[in-house]
C-alpha cells in the first residue's frame, strides 16, 4: 500500500478509479499555471489522472524510485523507452521476428530524432537456430 496515503474522509486504502476526462479549473490563471507546468494538477485524463498517478507512485515505492510512468500499451512503453535512449543519427536494430504490431510501429513511427533507418537482424542466426 506504499506510495499513496489513505483517503482522509473515508479511510479507504485504495484510490478510487476516476472515470473522468476533464477537470475544473479555479479560474483562467489557475488553468494557465497548469498548462504552463508551473503548478501540479490535472488537465486532461490522457495526460495524467489521480488513478494513474497513484499507480506510478506505488510502482516507484516498490522499485525504490522517485516516480514511475505507467503506460496504457506496450507500444507506448516501447516509444518512451527507445526515444529516451536515442540521439539524432541512431538507428533501431530489431529482431526480424518481432510481433507484427511492433514492426509496424518501428516502420511507421513519426521520426522525431531523424534517425536514418531501422535494421532488422536475422534473429535465428544469433540464437543458434540456423
């Protein structure tokens, strides 16, 4: 149960699942501070929401980190991991036996770091399955 405090009103240990897409701003200045990342808060649930923040805090507590970033899909996790490690000019080297969706993602992902192309290696040769 680490990472999040119990609810002060109900005493509930778990965070409720917030099924909302939008949040109310106190006024236009409050909204401006949130959108300018000058103040922590929630703007739109696909960017962050209390349920996902609680999950990230709990995973971080389990792993000894300061925060974790939960992803809604394996594809989004791949992009976050790869792009954080890559620099302009880097290439992605993949096994040629990737899951089809991953191949499509690598082949068709917008290229924000201007890498020259992707290389598919014959995974059978490198795994002793010639």
